[in-house]
């Protein structure tokens, strides 16, 4: 019940701006339903007036008139045309309302994701976040487009037909309704079984997608290790699960229509048989009797249409309710906290981490009492074994997470006191894994400063040592990059992100040195590019190749989240501790 309440609240929120169109659309359905249940009455009139005419014509000396017959036939046609016309317009309006409102929902969800803290993306699989857009919003669209209005129109039709039948003849109405309870129970049972199978099918598909995702992500390892046959063999059970579940789902859903057809025919037989019997034994005149049976034959068919539709819709609605609940869950997540009012300006003095403690999860502390000060224009290098917390320090400087203890200050002001976006505007980050967007090279470089001119972009690319490569491409800076057209090696991608960072001219630079194996020429270029971007800039560098940080003003050695040594390269070598050992080991392999 709570699920339905949440889903309703979500729909009301996103549909309220369309209330006028919705109202007109529902009104049209009302008109269509009224015309649809009214039309059989004119069919009855037509038959009875035709019968009267025939009887009169066959009586010697009598002559009948076809006037009433024509009126009835034209009225019937007019009502059927009205039905279809109103349904057509309402259908078109529904399609527009559904696509517009799902567009609003999509925009709302996408906007919400942009405001989420990094922690949310750490703890949620990309595939699951994406399925909110692909699967959940699609289910909502299907439900809105096909189901929501159908419920209204079919429920109205069902009630209207029953009302009309009783208005016309209560006895015949009871005869027509006699078999419907069994039909409704049968339809509900089938819908319930079909739902169970659809749930199985969805779960099996999610498992299979997870497996495919993992295998595709690890394709290179899979090929190198020659595990293709094993990968295919392990895929089979997942595939089988989906196949069996979808077969069963289709079987139960497929049963519904024939079963309802069967009930409808049975009902038709009852109506014709008992109807004729009643007419014959109730002393009704033949013309009216015949007309009454024909009218009820029509109603009996109209009665079964809503039962079939409503049970088919049930499954569609179920999926939409689940989708709306999943999206609401995301929308209710807290936004990234941004209470600070101060606007970060150019750095005057220093950035300092003071006794910083931090944990991603409460049960495991990552940083313990870390203190680092970097003066304006200085370069601090962070070194340490893998998992020692280097990237974590960088994440905190950009306020991707809040601290558990201690503080980080920017010219003496705590990071929380700054407006988050102004702070991040001042910070430039070059990550190990460079991010490239499906845009032109030009737009990729000026991603952080979309108004930059070609000259400025080229200057940044020159400093980043990637300009010559770009100029060697046929479309140069207009070259479009896409996942299918991966022109850059990982080293070149890092040069491109260095160019992007140079262009934004950040006050504080965070640089995570690429660990990927790049050739020596590219490595030298990366080094030059890094030197260029760091020149006269306050910077934090995570260094993996220690020879790149020999000139750092301060080297901070982290181990298990704690600072164990600090000083210049010479100081640390003299100290002959952890850093000296690390350095000596690397030099042996260089
Ligand atoms: N988002 C996260 N959620 C939970 N734990 C995390 C998260 N990111 C990192 N950790 C954990 O924090 C610890 C420090 O990780 P971090 O990435 O800061 O190390 P690092 O020194 O940068 O390592 P590397 O040199 O391998 O990049 C690791 O034990 C890691 O498992």
C-alpha cells in the first residue's frame, strides 16, 4: 500500500502541470464511453423498426415506413463515429502528455543526480543508476501511455454497460452478468501467475546483465587468459534462466486472451439461449424481443473487453509503481551539503590539513591525524604504498567528502565555509584515468571554460605537449571523439586533461600521476606538461615514479593512512627510512 501511495505522489508531482490536458482527455474518454454504450440501443431500435416495417409490409393492405429505421441506423453510426473520434483525440493527447511528463521526470532525475554527493556514486553500481532511465522510466511511460487512461475508460465502460443493461432489462442484465464473476476470478488468477513469472524474468535478466557486464569489462583479461570457452559455458545457465522465465511468463499472459474469448462466447450462448427463452415466454412482441436479445448480445461482448484489458494492465501498472518507487528513493536522497557562503578567491597564503581523520565507512578509519601544509606556489608530493590514502587526501581537498575529525583550511578559512562550487572552480584535477567526452577535441579541452577561444585552447594544448598530435589529425581541433573512435592512447588522454586543466588556470592543482605503462617519449611529454602546469602554482601531486618529484618542496610519505615521514628528497634520503628504501628500489628497476 505504501508503494502505491509513493507512486501516486510521484505521478501527481510530475503530472500536475498537465492537469488541463488531462482533464480534457478524461472528458473525451467519458464522451467516448457514453457513445459506445449508447450505440447498441440504436441497433436495437433499428432492428425493431425494421421488423415492424417488414411485418407491416407483409400484411395485406398495410404499408410501413422506414423513417424510424433510418433515424436509428444514422444515430447508431453517429454514436460509433463519435466514440472512435473521441478515443482518437484522447489517445493523441495521452501520447503527448506521457512523453512530455516522462521528459520532465527524466530531467528531474538527471538534475538530481548532478547534485548527489560522490559517496552516492561510490555505493551504487553505474548499471543500476542507468537502469532508472532505461528500464524504470520506460515502464512508467508504457503505463502512462497505455494503462492509466485505459483503466479509466475500461472501468467506466464496465460500469456504464452494467448500468445500461439494468436500465434496459434487469432480468436480461442478470442473465448477462451470470458468468462474469468466474471470468473475473480466472483473469485475476492468471494475471497473478503471469506477474510472478515476470518478476522471475526480470530478476533473471538482471543477473544475466550483471554477468555480461562483468565479462565485457574484463574482456582483455579474458582474452589474454584464454577463458572464452569457460565464459560461454558460464553464460549458459544465466541465458537458460531468462529463457525459461520468459517462456512461462508468455505462457500465462498468452492464456488470458483465449480464456476471456472462451468466457465471452459462453456468455454469448447464455444470453442468446436464455434471452430467447425469456422473450418467448414473457409474451413480448417479436420485434421488441428480437431487438432486446441483439442489444444484450452486444452488451455481453462489451462487458468482457474491460475485464481482459484491466487484467492485462495490472502487470504494466505493477512495473510502473516499482519504477516510481525506485526513482522516488533516489530523489529523496540528500543533496551534497553546500552551506558555505564565502567565495573562494586567489590563494594568498597557504592550504593546510590539520589533524585530519577520515573514514569512508564508520567501521574502517582510512586517514589518521594527517597534517600537511602547502604554502602558496609550493609543490607537495604524496608518496606511499598502494592503499595508503593518497587519493583520499585529494578527495578531501576538493571536498568530495566531509572529514570525521580535524579540519582543512584555505587561507585560514575552513573548506565548509566556502560555497562548494566557487571552491571547486579554484581547484584543477588531473586524474590517473583521464575522462574524455563524446565531443570535439576543442570542446573537450575547453570543458571547464566553454567560452575559451581557439587560440587559448591551442596555447593550453601546446603547453600540454599535445598540440602537434592534434594538428596531425585531418580535422585537427574539430575532430570528434567518441567511444567508437578512440584516437588517443592513455598517455595522450592524460595530456589532453592536462591541457583542460591549464585552460582553467586553477589556484590549487591536484595531479594524480598516470601509472599506466606509457612509452618513454610520452612519459617525457607528460613530465614536461606537468612541469608546465605546475609552474608557479600551488600543487599536490600523487607520485608513483619518484624521479618525477625530486624537486618537490615537500614530500609527504603516507602509510596506512598516517604520515610517517616528510621533508625534501635530500632530507628523506639522508634519513634513510621508508622513502629512501622506496626510492632505491625504484632506481634498481629504472
Ligand atoms: N570510495 C571508497 N569507499 C570505501 N573505501 C574506499 C573508497 N576509496 C578508497 N577506499 C579505501 O581507502 C583506502 C585508501 O585508498 P586510496 O585510494 O586513498 O589509496 P591510494 O594510496 O591512493 O592507493 P593507490 O596508490 O593504489 O591509488 C583503501 O584501503 C581503499 O580500499
